């Protein structure tokens, strides 16, 4: 019994080895050239800038916190729960647009 079309160098195993050898050669050539490069899309660059600016911004608006703390301690702080809820919903809706 014989299998037609299966010759040395044409079996799935042989083809896998050929691909492995080509990949190893490409990696070796890249390492020898010492010129690995990467490019970023405009979107990735914009995200990097935004992240850097966010990290540089202060975490807390200290004057606002001090004012609210004083109002709470004095018992004069009042919150508008409807306005807070409306703003939360509006911000969430903006995320989905």
C-alpha cells in the first residue's frame, strides 16, 4: 500500500520543521542587526499623552475638600441627592455614546 503525494520533505512534520527553521533564521537575523523597532498608532500616542497628564495632575482638590470638611463639621453641609443622581446618570450615558 502506498500514499500518493507524501514524499520526503512534504509531510506535515517536515513542513513544521521548515517553518521552525525559517522562524529561527528570522529571529537570528533580527538579533544580529540590532535594529528592533516598534511603531505606535496615533491613538496609542494620544493615550500615552493622556495617561502622562493624568498622572501629573493632583489627586485631590485640597481647597474643595477643606471647604466640605468645614461644612460637615459645622453641620451646614447639605447635599442635593437628585442633582447627584442626575449627574451620575448623565456621566454614565456619556460613556455609552
